[in-house]
């Protein structure tokens, strides 16, 4: 068993492409080797700005020989069938096949295929030629006169198997055992003989091969410099990963900027330094306010200690922060209300109108939702009217990621009510599964109302025009919008009947966007509610809850209050974990199975009232009495949202159902008695339907 080492050295690979490329290289090469009969050991891939590296352990010297038999068509089969068999078996003529006699099926052809093992080097060369020719770069280029494409021009190829060169050619480059280190700190070529040797010599030539090692080096140096300056690093994992993708030998340096820029919101300074110079921000650990210092990551060990590099970055940052200060001052001259008027010139969607049209719909929806969110309706309307205004600001034009946040700053600058200003920022939340949601108990009821209105308008609008998510794409992030609504409602325990608000949002659409008739409208509402049910199942499943219980509750119909659905599911889950719940579920399913069989056989339904006069046995009388009591008790408990109480009431059925099946023969000889007992079983089903559709529950 030998080690395979591959390195593809090139000009600089964009940071955003490196890790995906390393994963693709590993996957495609391993899959290619296996497809050609060469099973290997562990594979590991690495990426730096200039190289992709792959090492595979335990590569055998050759693939195993293959001996197999391939059954063909019968003797005398049509010529096309014979030709297909010869092609698949790798035979040139039918005489090379054996004729086998089968007493039942007659004579048929059999090909005995024997393929000798192939040398690993041959298979590797063939695989790499195929993989590199079709490598899935998001963008690639050609150079010179060749047709070969790669993300950037290739400079050399290492391909070693057990320390020996595997002969192959990629982009006109012959494989060898030689590479280069850091472009400036270790530019000279050197030869390697194994992965351990390769990694050690790269480090000696100022290249940290592993991305995680480069990230760790940046983080350690950054925190050390921050501590020395009595400051705190503003953590940014994405920026850390990007800098690791821009450097092979990262060196962190500290620079500063004029304190006057601290009058600009700190998020603006951070965004500007990150976007333009990939620099980290620093802050005071006590006040958490931004400091007039920054950290940059260089790819050089400078002879002057980095003074020239820092000075150059300070000049660029000074210019960029001056731009940001200008945007800030210009935006402050225009109130948000004035900015909101310009939204008419921004198209939200061709079929759904402008951003101004959308804001007007959200205003009305937020006003209606305010009561459910314990918000002041007029505040919710006002916040919704200003929520998108900063989209036309100079600052958000430069830094789109600051939308909402800048609106809050502009609102605060003119003394807008705090809850309205916060709503402008928070109405976009949650932006992902780990993001926070606006909480009414933390003073953000207005933000919650606007966030719900914003997301609901988006969902209803795109559903109405038929732009729903598909299995392959969700360009408008509608799944995220639905999950956002679910989280806001559940984490605040809001009472939001979705059917009502979906219909209300639909009514507010322009005539050309909304469904053409009542039937189409009902279809949109039903389909969107089913989408919420699916998203809720995913959300609860991630929390360890059973999706079949959600199906059981939704199957009742009219279940559109997310908070109540979850409370009902939780109560049902707790009930089914008890002996009474488990046994009752078994009894209800037994009743349902009997009914299903008998109704199918008799071609009729036994739903409906039973005849009390035909009940003579004490067990069926006791069951009938229990059913009537449970119907009333569960309905009464559910009406006051006492789901635990409904489950306790339901548990009263357990013993009568058990005794009924122990003592009573349902399919009695007397047809009237039989029908009446089947109707009693149907009443068991009807009684439990107050709580859930037990037929949807597994177990």
C-alpha cells in the first residue's frame, strides 16, 4: 500500500472558491478511482491561495483482477439483442460466448469476462486527466493556445505514488516532484518525496498548508495584539476565513484611524474596513464601543516590521471612512419619510409592484397584526411605513448589509419613538435559524408585528403569482420567511390565525397580482397553509418532536394557529408517553382497522349515532357512556385551550375501550347488533377527533 500525493500549483485562487474546490477534488478523484476498480484508504484535501493538495492513504499497487459471468439472450434471439449483449460484454463476435442449456428456459448465451488488474499509476493518471478536464469551478479561464480551463493558470503538478512520479500531463505540464513555497518568502523550487516531507518543507518555505492552521494563526496573533493595546477583537468568522484564503503565511498588524470617524455608527466603520480592506475592528472591552484601531492581515514578513504596509492600509481606510462619513452626513439631511417617498422608483417584483406598493400593504397588515402582538396599532403602522426607507439611502447603497440598522440610526437622529426605531432594524429578523427574533416581552412588540407583516406579505405575494419554492431552488427565500413567522409566533406565544391573515394579505394585492376568483383564492390559501405545516414539521423535528403528531393535529382541519398547534402537539406527545395514552392509541387503531375492513366489505360508512336500545352488555354500555362524557369533556377543555386537561379527559376512554375489546364480539350474528357495535367503534374515532386524528399517529 502506498501514499498518493497530488498538488496543483497555480496563480491565486479566489478565497471564496478554495474550500469547495478542495472538497470537489477529493470527492471526484476518490469516486473516479473507485469507479475504475481502485479502492483506497483515507483521503484529505487542502487549499491555499496558490495550490490544491490531495493526499490519499493506502493505495494498492494495482486494481484486482475481475472474473465474472454475464448472462445473454437466448440462442436465436433478434440480431439487435445479440449486438447489445456483445457490446456490454466486450466481445467482438458471438462465437466468443458460451452456449448454456437450461431445461426450462432453453439455450442461452453466457459471456465469461476476465479482466486483469491494472497498475495504480495508470488508473491515477487516467482519473486525474478526467477530473481536471471537467473540474466544476464556478468560473474558469483559458490561457495560451490550449483549450484546457482552470480557475487560474496552472504552474506545476506534483503527482507521487509511494514517492515515485506518476507520469501524466495536465494543461501541457508534466507531473514531477517539485513545487514552490511562498511567492516572496520562499520562492525557490524544492523537491518532495511524501506528504509529511511536503508539508514540512512548505512550512519551512513560509506556507501553512491547512486552512485551519492559518485561521488559528490569524486569531492568535490578532488577540495578542488586541490584548497588548488593551482592546478586544470584534470576532468575525467569515472575515477570518476570508483572510485565511488570502494568505499562505499570515502576519497580523495593527493600524489606526482618526478618532473623528468614531462619530459615525460603529457598524458602518466595521463594514467599511471589512469590505474594502478585509480588516478586523477593535473595541473597548468595557464599553463595547469601537476603538480607532484596526487589524490587517498581511501575507508578508516585512523587513521594516510592517510599517509601510500599515501606512498604506491607513491611507486607504482614511479615504474609505471619509466616504462613509460623507454618506452619513448626506443621509441625515433627508428624513426617513422623505426617503420612503422614493421607494416608488424601486421595483420589488414586476408582478407585485414597487417597494412603495409593498410598504403600503405591510403598513395595513402590521396595523391588523398589532393586537395579536400586544403592540400599539398606530406605532406598528408608522414603523412599517418607514421600515424600507433606508433602502434609498447613500449608506445602504454602499453597504447593503446595513439595511434596517441604518434606518434605526436615522430614525433615532430625529427623535423617533424608540420602539418604532428598533422595529425598523429588527423587522428583518430572524435572518436565519440561529438569529434572534423580536420579543414582545423585551419591548419589541412593534418590531414583531412589522416582521410578521413583512414576511407574510412576501409569502402571500409570491404564492399568488405562482413563484413558489421548488426542490432545486428558493430564490426569494420563502422557506426562511415562513420559518421566521413560525419562530416569531412560537417564541412570543402569539395568537395568529394564519388563514385570516393570509386572506387579508391576499386582499391587499393589486388586482393583477391577486387570484382571479374565490376558488383560486381558496387554493392559494390552502396551499400556503400546507407549506406552513411542512415548515413547522421541519422546525419541530429539529427540536426532537414527532412530525406524525403534527400531521395528526393538522388533519383535524381549521388548525392554523401555530402556537395552539404546538401546544396541542406537546400535550399529545406527553399523553402518548403514558400507559393510558399508548394503550388508548392501540385501542383506537384497532377500532379504526375493524371499521375500515367492515366498511370496505359492506360498502358503507358506519359514522353516525348508535342505537342506545341495542346496547345490552355492560361493557358496551360503559363504553358508550364514556364516549359521551369524553366528547363533552375534551371539547370543553379545548375551548379554554387546556390541552393537558383534554388529554386527561381522553384517558378516561382507555379502560372502557380495553374492556369492550376483551368481552364484546363486534361482528355479532345479529346484523342489527353488529351494525350498532360498529357505530360505537365509529364514535370512538369521533371522540378522539376532538383532540387529534389518531390514524395519522405512528405506533
